[in-house]
C-alpha cells in the first residue's frame, strides 16, 4: 500500500468526504467550456456535486457512507481520465492544469 492509500485508510469518513469534495472542485477548474445552454461546465458540475453531497449528508450507515465515497472517487477518476484523453486529442481547449491529486 502506498502512502496515499495508507493515509486514506486511516481517515475518518467525514475527512475523506471533505477531501473528495475538494478534489472534485479542483478537477472542475479544468472545465472551462460552456454547455449547450451557455452555462460553464465547471459551474454545472460543482452544483451537481454540492447537491449530491448535501443529499447524502444525513447518511449514518457506515457501509452506505463507504460505498458512496468509493463511488464518488471512482466517478471522479473516470471524469479525470476522459478529460485527459479529450485534451490529449485536442477536442477541448487546453488550459494550464491545476494540480489534481487523485488517490
């Protein structure tokens, strides 16, 4: 297990959720283009993440919380990979990427 994996294993669910939320916000900085309605994708994704986190805020079952965190991290990793591939193929305008730490 690497250092980040060991660190994630010792985090409380609350801290892990907060880290995931911050990582999602960091990743959305890279979405500088607009959707078909003229809204910035960055804002659309942030609003969606915020509403998802708020909807699950009252969850108390440890297994459900763990499952939500794993699904959230998995989804974020998939989006990161698709964004990286699209920028590699120059489908999206390239901007200097901020540091994104995906664990």
